[in-house]
C-alpha cells in the first residue's frame, strides 16, 4: 500500500517532527488538527488543517474535530471495492492512507491524587479511538500508527520501498491499534467501576507478553510470561539475564517466591527456593555467611534451587555457589570477579535486578480457578513487635525475639500448613504444605540438620491442639510465634508455661495455599 495522505492527531508529540518531516520528504500530504498542526507549522513542515478538508471548524472545546464523513469515509473506503471508491469520489473525498494518533492521557490523569471527576472525564478521547479503530479495520489500505516507538522503523520501510508498506506491517500496526483502544476502554471502565468499591461487579485486566518460556510446569506444556500493563513493576521489570539458558515456567514461579522472602528483610539475606518453598533462608553480616547458614538448613534440597539475595554478589559467595547446581541466581548486582567465577558454569541463569520502584500496596492478588479467578488483597502487611502479645509467663529473650520475627516472616511465604524452625536468624527446618500442623512440625524437626536447643518456631496459623507444641518442646524449642485465635490457644500457652517456654501471639494469620 502506497502512502500519499496522512492524518496526524497526537497528544504525545515525542518524535513527531522528524517523523512528519520524513513523510513530507517522501511526498506525503500531512493533514492535522489544532496543537499538532501548530507544532508542525512552527517546525516548517507543510500541513493541511482538518477544517480545510472538512469545511467545519473544531467545536465544543475540541470535543469534535475529526468525526466527519470527509475524514472517516476517506479512512474506511475499501480500495479494492470500486463502488466505495466511486462513492467517495462522487462526494469529493480523497482516501487517507495513514492515521497517526495517540490518545488523551486518561490513565495518567485518572491516576493522580485529588483530580476532579470533570477533569478525568474530559480526558476520555472520543475521536482518537474512532479514527484508530476505523483505520485498523481497513488496515489492508490504511496504516494506523499509535506509538512513536514505530516511527523510525516505518520511515525506514517507506524510504526503502518508495513510500509503500507491506501487508505484514499493516497487520502488525492494526494489531497494536486494537490492543491500544481495548486497553484504553478497559481503563476507563475500571475507573467508572471504582464507584462500586474495591470489588466491583466487573474486573478487567490487560497483559503484555514479556518472554517466551522454555516450557510450562512440565515439558509437554507450552508457556510464556505476561506482565500486567500499567503496574509500577513486575517480576522481570528492570531485570537483565546476564548468563545461562532460557528461563522456564518453574524458574519464574520459584523466583517470585524467593523475591517475596528477600523483600521481607533489610539485613544481608540469602533465600533458596525449591518447588515454591524455602529450603533455606538466613540473615548475616554478609552474603557468604548468610549462604552458609541457609544452605546448612537442607543441603539435599538446595540442589537445583532458585536463589535470591538482596546484596551485590561478591567473590566469596560466588566461590561457594560454584560448588552447587543452581537453576537461577537473582541479585541486585555482581562484582566482576564474582561474575567471572559464576559464568564458568554453563547452566546457571544469572539475573541482575535493577528495579528500585516499590509495588503499589493497593494491588490485588489473583488466583486462577476453573472458569474464573479468586480476588483478594495482597498479604503484604508485616507485623511489628509492639503490636504483638506475649501470652506466656516467660517473655522471649532479645535473641529469641529476633529469631521469632525472622521465622514468622519466612513462614508467611511457606505453603500452609507451615512451620519454620529457626535459630541465629537462619532456618533450621521447614515443614510445608501439610494437612495437619503436627505433621508440619514433625517434618520441620526431621529436616533439621542440628539439635534444636534454643531454637524457635514460627507458625503461619494457630495451634488447634497442644500436640505440635509438645513435640517442639521435646526437641529443645524454647519460643513460639503464632497468630492465635484458636480455642486451643489456652492449652498451647499452658503447655509452654509448663515447659518454661515463651509464646507470642501476632493476631494475624498468613495462610499461603
């Protein structure tokens, strides 16, 4: 399709001048509106005003500019249907071969604090989406450009082909255009739905593909990673893969769990994830020391794990990791020496995270079920010590307090029922995903590679019976942290008092299914 006339009406004017000049240099007539036309005229680019084409001025404070038969018919007329072409010729209408349009910034304006509804509503674009949809529908004869990111590639193709665009390019542009208007409409619909409260009658989300994955949970399942459009950050935003094979579904699912735990702590932290549960987590004065403690929790399960750390990886940590098969290593940075050591291993996927933005605390959590989704608030809150209650006669020591808070925060990220044994800010044993809390406790004890004298227990939910508490006490545990709220709380507290142990109630449960 040869481009001879282009209609340009954009809010975002990034790169527009050079693009419009490139079009006019190719002999393309540029038609434009209001502010866009003024910008081009001031840049010395010849422009035909929309009102010169339609015979009507812009009206209603700019609400009506381009919605006119002389424009819409010029866009919608099919070039391969003689009747269409003769009809527009009969009415003195010339075809429009390209529509360049960016929409009013509704999403940006609606996201600002304290903006009046009237201002938000005035940023609902009407003519823009209409032109875009019309051009995209007739994409066999009309190029529709909705992003300045496409300007350079389009000019290159036009220059190389004598102002023509291929059908593949036209279809690709149309695909982007329909996604653009669909996203625009659902953002507007969601804004109106906010009047229904946090859980409105309708919820719409838009996702953009970020990455093709090696395969799904199993090799026979295809997979890809999509990020929700419009959020501040996502799992791989500002993340660069420095080394290793293609990422897989399970890599990313486990990475999500690892990042969640690391984000709980400010001290140097190393977290090892296997099958979406921590098989080791520790805090220390440096990453190498934290890794030694985390690895000691479960050396067998650490094989083939996903590891996340919250400090720059240095040579001491890299020397330790070179002895272990690691699926993914995730860190905010890597020393040159550390990277040289790690890249000797062919299979390790090395990811560098440069994302510094925080997630929106108001984001909701979605879980897919058959034919639908379950929607809830994210479990992002962290209980502070002064909000907790010591239920026993004995209060925890300062060291026990630190270990209890550490264990409880880790337990928040362990599949329910969850029991975490910890000492010296390191996990000793993790009991995950069990149907009874006593079984989770028994597994955590069995997984421990050392005696449990002076260890603490973090439990994601209450102890309905004293059996799990008794089992932990018998193995040397001296303090417990749990939400409370069970009829069995009194029995659990009495058991601790009898064993001269401490029990802290946080008042909030952290199930993770």
